C-alpha cells in the first residue's frame, strides 16, 4: 500500500472500516445496546427506536467504542475473537487504528493540499489532517463537527459517525446542561454563529473546560445526546 496514493489508500481503509464496524456492531450485546439507546433517549417499547440511520449510528458507535455503564466495548470482543488480519493489510492498519481512536470536537478548516481537509481540535488546539469524502464534498470552513477519529497512517478517518454541531451543542456540553426531555419533531439546521463560537472559546475558563471534556469517557454520549435533543439529527419518534 505504500506505493499507492493517499486517495486510493483512503478507499482501501474505508472498505476495511465498514467490514470491521459491521463485525463489531454484531457483537454488541442487547443489554449494552439498550443502555446506549437509553442514554441517547432512543429506547422505546423495549427496543431501539431511532428516527434515522444517523441516530442509530450514534447508538452503535457507543456500543462499539465507548459504552455507557459497565458494558464492554464491542471492539474488544472483536479483538478477542477474530482471526488477526494479514500484517500490512488495510484491515490490520484499520483495526489497530480503532484501538487508538478518540472522540473530539473540531472546527473545519481549509482543504489539505495532500487531499482531504484540515480540522482544528477545539480541545487541544492541534491541527488534524482528515480524509473524508462527505466533508470534502459538503463541509464548509468554520463549521463545527464532532467525531471519533482513527489514524491508520498520517491522516485521520472518522469511525463511522459525523455529529453535527453548532454553538448550542457546544454550550450544552461545556456548561454541563441537563439533557432535554422535550419533543424533537423536525430537523433543525445547524447554525454556524461563528462570532458566538469565537466568543465562547475566548472565555478564560474555556481551555480548562475543553481539556477536561477531552478526558471525559462520556464526551461522545454527551455530544450525541445534545445534538439529538436539539434536532440536529432530525425527528425522534415519540418526542
């Protein structure tokens, strides 16, 4: 793979990512699945009832990588049961990258000359080189996103979920606001409000709070729940 282009290697990794995520998703126990859905307020009638595939993807992401409660990440079940992929393969690189994946809050920057885009990590101020076909096509510089990223090599890739964000989501998680139980009957378009984001990030307490959030194992669950409650993932059945 070393002689191929970044774009072709990204395509190979993307295929491996899909296979590995499906394998891990199939190893999420029902008890864990229920716990993740309850955490995101997507559990009704003794089953997961998301309003969209994107909402379901959030439930699965938690189950695979960072479950709430005392549940074991499904990724660990894959690592313990699967036959190791061939060394040097895209599957091996992606599986290893998954073990070091981390969730973060980002602001989208300019396209990277090597391909993909640049993300600015809100929690530690570092720049991230991301290869992602969706953001490359639909992303706008300055927009906020949250994602779990994995590094199969120098560039990062998402682990299956791109969580829409705006200043409202950022306020909810930075101020530790309680989850909403109100209705979510329509898709709400994320609003950039870039001056408000800048003002929030420039507050004296912001760096310490963001650093604290980066260490919080529940950051993904808190972010997904805030985005779902605010309608950024669309309508939620029963709400």
